[in-house]
C-alpha cells in the first residue's frame, strides 16, 4: 500500500505573530541563501502583512510561503478577514486552517475549519488542516475520539479535496510548551489518521507532526512511518534550527 503513496517530506514554519520587516529580512535571506532544494520541501507561513516581503525574498527559490489563516468566504462584508484569492495574489502556496490557537482563542469550530479548507482549495491554495487534542482530552483517554471528531467535516470534503490538502497533527499540550509527543505517541495518532485516509482512497495525503519540534528531536519523529514532516512554530524563527529540522 505505502509503495503507491508518494508522500514527499514537508517542513513548514509557522511564525505566528512574530517578526518585523528587519527581523524577517534576515531570516528570509538565510532561507533563500540555503535554498535547500532537496529531499524535503520547505515553506513558511507568515503574518498577512509580511506576505509581500516573503514573496519578494523567496520568489524563484525552492522555499514556498503561505498564510496562517484564511476566510471561509470568497468576498464581502467580513471586516478583518482575508480571502484565499487575496492570498493567491501574493503567491501563497499554503494556508494553515484550524490551528489550535485559532480554535481555542477565536472559537473556530470543526465545521468552520472545513469551510476554510474548502475556500482555500477553491482559491488554488493548499490548506494545512491542523487537528489535536488537549492535555485533559489525552488524559481522559479521548485522543483518537477528538481527532476523529475534528476530521469528520474534513474527510466529508471527499478524496479529491483531500488529495490537495496537507494535515497536521498537533497535540495542544505540545505546542509551544517544549514538551514533544514521543515518536510512538505521535505515530499512534498518525497511524489512525492514515487508516481513515486510506479508507477514502486518500492514503497519499501528507500528515505533518507539530508541537515543540526542534533539530534535536526531528529525526526520531521523522523515522515514524506515518509522519511526513513537521509544522514548526518557535524553532522556525531561527534559520539554522529550522534548516536543521528540514535536513533531519
Ligand atoms: C505551531 O505553532 O504550530 C507549533 C507547533 O509551535 P511550536 O513548534 O512552537 O510548538
């Protein structure tokens, strides 16, 4: 089964609400200079105001860029929102959808996340749909149930849509905490997601792991059969660390 699944490695940075024109310039220049065209695709998801800067710094290199959120709507009276078409105009390849900080701080529901993924696809972007359980949910033995619930409206979009997406498993208790899931804990969830994807004929969809990934722990995570790369927060702000994760 795996032999027909061509899942190229992907390491994506999520800058969150960090950066300034000057800081970004140094980071983007370092990524561009490394231009690590290799076995692993690399991209960065930057704050909206810095998309033009990322496009200008990374255009023509092997490093792609994208946004951290997208509106579920194509256009209209949605003050403060940014549409997929707008992101496309800035050369975005990616947009995150349903990062846990959006779910918890902005009340995004599972269906709202699926609507955003659909809107991203309609604009020609690759949505990177994030799922993950809280510590209480894990300790209550509900990890797989939560992932299943979060994925339900995503899987309902169907195999053709899934084939144009990336999924990211990010346990909430591991994001920004320095506490990473063990490779075995991550693989258990990635394996379950893979089974669900294969059931729909979408086993080739890449599933990234996210949650305190660093150069020091990346290789053991990437050795797991169903982990296809990483979504990296804090460590993506340091060029050398980020590139070493991709090299792993
Ligand atoms: C994230 O923001 O998606 C993330 C995984 O953050 P960190 O790597 O800092 O845990």
